[in-house]
C-alpha cells in the first residue's frame, strides 16, 4: 500500500508534463499589432497555465500560419474568453527585463495578470509597474524554543498599498487568499468602488466550478498473482489462477474549473463488479504431496479518483487519466481444500482451510488510461482503455507477524464506455 502513496506525486508530474507538451488547436481569435491594429482570424489556443511567448495566427482555415513572438505584437486573445497583453517582466537582478505574453484577468483601475502561475497587479494611476503577488517563508524560533517556518504574505502588503482609496476593499485585503477566484473578486470589487464599474473581467461567462455527470460501463480482464516467502502459503505461490473477463457498471462525475483550466478535470467514478478466481495447484514439499483447490469469490464497489487531461479537438477529443482506485468489497469469500499424501499412492488427508477474512475488506491501487471523447451536441461519448494495478488483496492482519512472507496483486485491463451529460 505504501507504493501507492509514492506514486501520487508521479501522477501530478506526469500530467504536468503532458500539459506542457500538449499540442494547441486553433480557435477564432485576434492579434493586436504593435501599431494597435486588430487582425481577426484563427489563433492557437492553449488551456494550459504554462506561459509561452509565441503564438500562431491564420487569416482563415486555408491560410498558412504566421508565428509572432511577444517582441512582435501588443497581444492576442479570443472573443468572450482569454486575452493576452505584451508586458515588460522585470527580472530584477537575475535576468534582464523581457517582453512576455501575460494573461489579462481583470482590466480596470487595478488590472490583474497571470504569467507562468504567478499573479501580477498593476494600478492605472501608478507608475505602470507590475507588482508581483507572492508568498515566501521565513525561519523563526517559536514559543517553545524550536525552529519553525511561517508565511510572509507579500501579496497582502502589495494590495494594501493599492487599495487604500477604497475602505470597503482595504479591510478585506488582510484575509485575501492567493488564488485566482479570490483575487479576481477583490480586484473587481475595488474597480467598482473607484471607477463606477468601468472595467473588463475576462472569461466572466465561464464557470468557476462545473460538474458533468455520466454513466459508465466497462469490460475488464483481471489476473490474480501471489508471491510467497513463507511455507504456509506455498499453495498460493504455486497457484496459477484463471483470468476473468467480466462487466461492471456505475456512475461518473467530471469536475473542473473552466474559468481556470478547461482541459484539466477531476474524474470521480464508482462501478460495481463481481469476480471469481480458481486454481488447483499441486506441489511436493519435504517428500509430502499437496493437492489444492482454491477459490476467491469477490464482489466490490470500485471508487476511482483520477486527474484527466483533455487534448484539443472538436468532434474527436483525446484524453489521458492517471490516478488511483479503492475496491470496497461487499462480498469476499476464500475457500481452500488441501489434500495431503505422505506417498504418491497413499490416501489423501483432506484439510479444510476456508477463511473469508483472508481477503482484506478493501484494496487500493493505481490506474492509468487513455481514450477519446466523441462530442455530440451537449453530450460526450467516451471510449477508453485503462490499466489498473491493485495492491495487497490479502489481509495483513490474518497473516500476523509474517507480513513480508506474502505479496499479492491484481492486474486489470479494461475497455470503458461513458456517456456524460
């Protein structure tokens, strides 16, 4: 089970890499030239928050693309969606200042920008300088004399200075979180307070939180494997269990924030399944013959939680999943008949070793998958191939002090069909 927790950071790293490497699609948009002219056509659209200082523009679908950098144009954007401005990023003592595309979240007396996951604020009546909103940590000695760390909220200090001319907002700055939704709300309220609502909030038509429910069905093929280092479980070490193909059905929910990132979502899924494994291993141990009949009869609710990344596409839209699952067993039965012979021709002695508690009440595991949506009006049909590695089917409490004497896992390949509304 500890292996599962080690895999979780790898899940986030893998999805971040996919997000950075994802190819961009074209959407209707515009480019603002350095002279202030607007060119309308199709522009590369990226849902990722990772910054890029190049953008491709086409007059129409048949035209060849023209690539601009942040040194060439004043900005670009998409109607009722994202807008990017070319801004000067002062890297202070580390690097020289550079022109970059910053996503404009709010435009008004105070404008809010996002670049590479970092927020910046700019006041219209100020010097025109971008102020970085960030948090650092400092070391200190607590009241018990022990070394500790505490947050230094630099974003609060910056916003305190900027919002002093609106008391209603100024009193809220001390509690403001460094998160997009909170900052947009605060800046929007300040601009309404000081400029009679003369401001632009980009992506305002997009929801902060969206939940898309659906039905899911799967056809799965599972194998059961044991590895024993203790003679008590040699019957499992020698067992070659049948692999099973079985159906499962359930519900799924896709949760995401279109306002922040349309491509990344959280998959929450529940499916019910039944499975059965059988084996009849025979072996010899210290001149004694052992024949076995082993059966696992299982039924469970599989709860899956995964991060899903959607690639660009209109009708056909590929995606990848990576995450974990938890099998909650509603029924778990372990039957074991052992027949022991002292010689190859002697009559066997039957030993009944049934133990329903041998199977743990739950099983954790890791999953990864890839598939595609078929977008039909407001619904999504999905087809996915998924691999699951389940850890520790057996209960460690049953085998007491010899936990390391037995390992078990399940390996599942599934084809899933989904319908999301």
